[in-house]
């Protein structure tokens, strides 16, 4: 159980301190740690409150709240997705999150989550591939080389043993940026001019694009037997990356079906289209990959339990790193019944 301080101060992890924390621990270490945290929470999946995220959609983007609780702790994330932001020099995705004590309702952590979301998304992708990808996979095609790409590459290196990353983006500058950032990271990086070139020899294909549209990043003829597809970019209504025929040939794994049917690749399919929940594989209740020639597809949209795991992980590292500040954000009068008196005394 998380016990809040009697004082009105709440630990706050700023962007600056998140950067310092991740660099001090190491990006790959943080991703591996997050995989362990998320797996542990997926194994106790039935304990959690679960609901599709609360979303406010517009023609140009989405703003969402992602809440969950395990009965002792409560967490939520605020996150947006606005693909056109980059034209204004802004991030496509920004986020912050809060963790609270269920027994009192008091918040016990407030944190930036733009960086943390990139890390936990990479961790979730790598975790799924750990259970679903073909044994011995060493090469990954990474189609879409924007803000999430390097985190995905390092996550698959750290967790799955990938050694070669084949990059493609419709914007060559994005591929150049990604290749530059991945230099000296212990990976063989190959920049490609077409998606068809990128998937050559790849046992894992990650799609990670941002445009809010029904897109076909992968067509059916591009996907051979035995590959694992990590579909990251399709994460809201009206936004997909894969031709639906690929889904018909694949064993599809999802986080929370009620949310994924609204936001994921399977929004293209009938409501009764068969999927397997990833937590069931991790908990040992069902199998993941069962045939070397099977195509496995992780239809990733991101779910609140993953953010809950990430917030709890960051909180566990605060005493060790000291990388936080205290925010005075809870009104805490000496007499809890005299809130107005506190206001008068502040005059």
C-alpha cells in the first residue's frame, strides 16, 4: 500500500529529472525494468479496474485520459496525439501522469510522461515480442522513424536480442535522424529507400507511423510466413497501418479488446473477430506462438495498466536517485474542517 505523507507536498518528476533518471540508470536498463514491472502487473490482470480510455476526438487529433486501479493504488495518464503538431515544431504526443493512494485519495506522485510513455511503449512492444516473435530473431524492420523509433530499436535490442535494425520512413530526414541517434548503440543500422527493402530478412516488423488516416504501410504480399508484426502506430479511430488481409492470416494479440476494437488495427474487422489477450499468454493461461510459420501480430494501442506500472516503477526509483522536487499541491489546513479559515489566514 502506498502511504501518503501527512504534509501537503507531492513528489514531482519534471522533464529534466526524468532525463537525468533515465540516463543515470541507462535506457536499456529502464526498458528491461519496465518489462518486468508490466509483466508482473499483467499476471495480476483480473485485479485491475479496466475501461477503454476516455477520449475526446477532433479532426486533427485526440486528447485522452487513461485511468486504472489495483484496489490499493490509482493511476491515470493524460495524453494527446496530434500528428500535425510537428509542422509547428511541436511534439505529436505529450503526456503527464499521477499516482494516488486509494485509501485516502491523496496523490503520491506527479510525473512527466512524454518521455516515460516512449519508454513504456518500447517496453510493451519488446515484452510482446519476447512471448510472440520467432525464436532467435535478430533483424527488425522499423517503418516510421519518428520520435518513438529509437526507443523501439533499443527495447528490442535489450529484451529480444535484436542486432540489426532496418530503417524506412517516407521522410528521409527522419531516417537520417534515427540512424544518427542509433550510431554507437551496439546495433547494425541499415537505412532503406523503400518499405520493401526494409523488410528484407526481417523476422520482426515494427510499424510506427503517426498520420491519422486509414493507411496501408504493409500490404499482404509484404508479409511472409513466420514473422512477428509489432503494429504500434494504429492507436485511435480512423488510424490504421496494415491491410486487413494481413489480419486474416495472423494470430492477433491485443491488450484490452474493448479498447483495441475501437482504436487498433482490428477496427477494420467484424466485432467478433478472434483475438487473444496478451496478459493470458504472460500468465500462462494460453499459448503465444505455436508454429514456426505462424504470423503473430501484436495490435498495440497502449493501455492504462502499462502506464500504472511505469509510474510505480519511477516512484520506486526516487529515493535511490533523488531526482524529484516537492510540489505544494494539496490544501492541508490544521483543522481539516476549516478550509475557509486557511484561506483567510493566507490574506
